[in-house]
C-alpha cells in the first residue's frame, strides 16, 4: 500500500468542565465529529488532530480516506469490491461512523 505524506491541520483542544466543581478538566487533542473531514489541500491538515482515520473532504467517492498520525497526514485507499451483481469493480468508501471502508456510506454518497 502506498501512502502520500502531506502536512497537517491545526484544531483547538476542547476544554471539558467538571460538573462537580466547574473547574477545567485536562484537555486532549480534539477529535472531529463523525462527519468532520480532513481537507487534504490544507498543509496543516493533521496538526493538533487526534491520531486516527478520517473521511476526506474531497475525493471520498474515489475510495480514499485520511489517516492522521502524530500530526502527519497519510492518504490511504480503501479496498476494491464488486458492485451491481459482480459487474463493476470499484473502491469501497470510508464510513465516518464505523471508521472503516464500506460498500456504501451515508457521509460519502456515490
């Protein structure tokens, strides 16, 4: 598998407040919501983002997704699968809820 290295996106850490005494709790790297995507054209796309797999803002229909690892962006392909009664071979798409590649994903319609 071939990965492409791009720079990263800066996201602010979220401060969580304790319900007991309303003092700020320790913050951690913000993980985008399931529908948040990584902009591969931003040089700092993974800066400050939690390590993990994310949908790409563009080209998700082509079967690629983004992996952020220690502030570095890697673009990775989903596996190929058969569609329409074994008539068409195409890449699966990244599902932002299951965080893996599926034949169909609501966040990335074909």
